[in-house]
């Protein structure tokens, strides 16, 4: 069931922590236009693994807004919450290979001992050789090393990280038993046979972790493109949980055109009157080379 080399499968994977905001719309537009231009498939996945952060009704609202904006996805919608047993199987594989260990450190303890890295605290490996048991409420960490992980982002160009120095061993299952995003997303993209990831630049710093996990699991490489972040007046990234700048499903064309401009694309506003016309023009004029590499 593996894909052929010229196949394109893209995806959009919002977390249902609030309504769709302008920042998520920008990455959805980029991801969809790129998939359509490549005659690819496009999958909608709801990243609802983090139940404590899930807001009732948000998934339905996001799906409704995406439909009103003319997005059409292939296959049925995928839900992370339905994949827990698949994540557990992968965690078991990693346990069998001794690639992971249980960690009993609390966040407070880590803050006390760890140095701050470019991407949060660098876990110093306190529990690496402690052989903590499975039963207690322990997080699971993956062992990292000091090898350089690198990739060529289609927007940002060459990007590399040394995970050992940047984050240390990172969590793949949290102490509250929830599969961590870093692992869930890698397994999801594998199950969905995704070939191209186009998403917001807030996840650029996570990509090497995901490439590392994918490599350990023997999954095929993905192509990545990270789109510029939309920030508010105070310089903060828009976040669904802040209820920041929701987009209005009643006026889709205005928001689509604003997202298109934000992505540095050729102006098509004067040529489109409807959402369908927007997508026809967008598909032929999309140019990933024009997307500005904007990371605050
Ligand atoms: N669910 C993540 C978010 O909404 C995106 C995951 C991804 O695109 O890899 O920020």
C-alpha cells in the first residue's frame, strides 16, 4: 500500500482548541493550493488528541468554516482521538528497542535543573538510566543523540538541529497518558501516506524531532514547507485558544484574498468574484517561491 514516488498527499491538521483564525487560514490556503497545483490529494485531520485543550464544538466550527471557504478534502475526516491504539503500538515498538524510557521528573524539577534552549528547556537526561516502572504516572521520553538532523524547507531553505543540544530527550507520551503531539503527528502522516507537509512556521522548530522519530521508525521522508506566522499587534502568534481573529464563514472571499496576499502571491482579487473562481485562479497561479520566510 506504499505510495508511488510522484504521488502528492497533503493535509491540514487543525487542533480543535477554538474557531479557525486568520493564521490557520493562511496555512490551510497554502497547503490546499499547493496540493491542487500538484494534482494531489488533500486530507483533513482533526488533531484532537489533547482532550484537555479541546473545546466543545470547535471541530464542527472549523469544518463548517473550511467548507464555506471552498476547501474540499479527499476521504473521510481523520480524527487523532480514534488512533490511540495505533500510537500505543508504535510506543511499544520503541520500548522493545529500548529507544525510550520512563521519566518521573515534574515540570518544576526540570525548570530547576535544566538549561533553556532555543526550543524550551533542554532535558538533562536525569531519568535516562533510572529504569523507572511503567505503572506509575510517568512520561515517556525518546533517547536523542548529538547527530545533526537537517532538511530543506521549501520556504525557509536549509534547516538543521542537534536534538541532543537543543531539547535533549523529548516526551512522546505525557505523564497524563496522552500521546505527545510530536509522536502522534509522525504516526498520523505515515498512516495517511502524507508526502507534503505545508503548515505554520511555529512548527519549524518541531520538524527535526519529527524527522528523527520518522527515521527511527523507518517511515518515508516528507517534504516540508512552513508558512509565515501571523502575529497580533503585540507581536504574539495568533492562537485559537486566545479566540484571536476568527475568520467569518459568511464572507469567505475577503478572508481568502487577505490570506493570499499575506502569502506574497500574485494579486488575483480583480479576477475573482466567487470562492470557486478564487480556487481556480489560486491553483494555477500558486507559487511557493513567492511565500516570504517570516519567523518572528
Ligand atoms: N495540530 C497542529 C496545530 O493546530 C498542527 C499540526 C501539524 O500541522 O503538524 O497547530
